[in-house]
């Protein structure tokens, strides 16, 4: 059972899909904290509506960087968080927190890494870059978070075709559907203790 913190900056649809997977019994986890840098995010609204502790933490709430990191660490510790899922969190996780939760932080990215990742590659920018490249497939990647953007070991990937006539918006919406299924499935691999990390790779144990 994971004691999950979900970090999100925006709409929060991946947070919702994780919460639904838990309530349907498909993910052995409890969301014990939702944290957002954006006070008006849908993610914080969803958390509050569902009685999940919701924390707004940003350079506005905590302008001193040291204070910011120590507040993040104490929120995580006080809630008993043992795993962090980034779900559309548009800020870098401080290195201190990445070290404490080594191999216990995942991110979902709306493309097939290692292509179309890195700084500035978020939201519609990713789908625009995919269309401009002429790639015939795109998809979703769940990976472990390290101190560099989008380069940690890959946990799960799935692809979909790019159709002629696709727009960044149409791709985003088809990719998002896939995200909503794949992220809870990937988190369940951790809940079942089936993932170990070996350098740049993850090793998956078969189901018991
Ligand atoms: C998702 O598409 C996620 O993959 C993307 O932000 C969206 C968040 O949607 N993340 C990135 O681009 C990270 N580089 P949501 O708030 O509805 O879950």
C-alpha cells in the first residue's frame, strides 16, 4: 500500500484518475496529500472536495528557498508520505526531496521519452513538437524522477498513432485518455513492490 502524495499544478485530471483507481480497488494506495504550486488549481479543489489534505506551496507562500524546501519536507513527513506521483506538476522537485525519496517519485509525460522531453516540454508544447516532427506515433511515459527533467528510468510506456489532420489539442485529448489508464497501472507496480531500479533501467517482476 502506497501512502501517496500527488503534486499537480493545473486541472488535476490525472489526480482524479488515480483517486478513481483507488476507489475501484485497482490501486493499493491512499492519497494522503495533494500539493500544488497553484492556489487555483483544479487539483486542490478536487482534494478539498474529497477530504484529502491539500497544500498550496509556492515561492509566494514561502519566498525563502530554504524555507520552501523545509516546508515541503515537513508536509511530506507529517502525512507519512512514502511515494510521490507528479501529475502535471510544472515545477522542479527540490534535489533534497528527490534524494530523500530516491526512486520513489514518478512523473507522467505526454509523449514517448526520451523524445520530446526536457525543459519547456509540457502541455501543448509537447504535442506541437510531435506534429512538427512528422512522427507517426506518440504516447505516454511514466518515469522515475531524478534531478534532471524527463530523463529518469522509464517505468511504463504506451503509444497511439498520430492521424493526418491531428491538432495539438486533438492529440492532447487522445494522449490524456491513455494517461488516465496508464498512470494508475504504473503506480500499482510500485504498490505491489514489482519495480526495482538498476542504473538507467527499471526491472519489472511478474505478477505474484
Ligand atoms: C498531463 O497531460 C501531463 O502529462 C502533463 O500535464 C498534463 C496535466 O493534466 N505533464 C507534462 O507535460 C509534464 N512535462 P492534468 O492536470 O489534467 O492531470
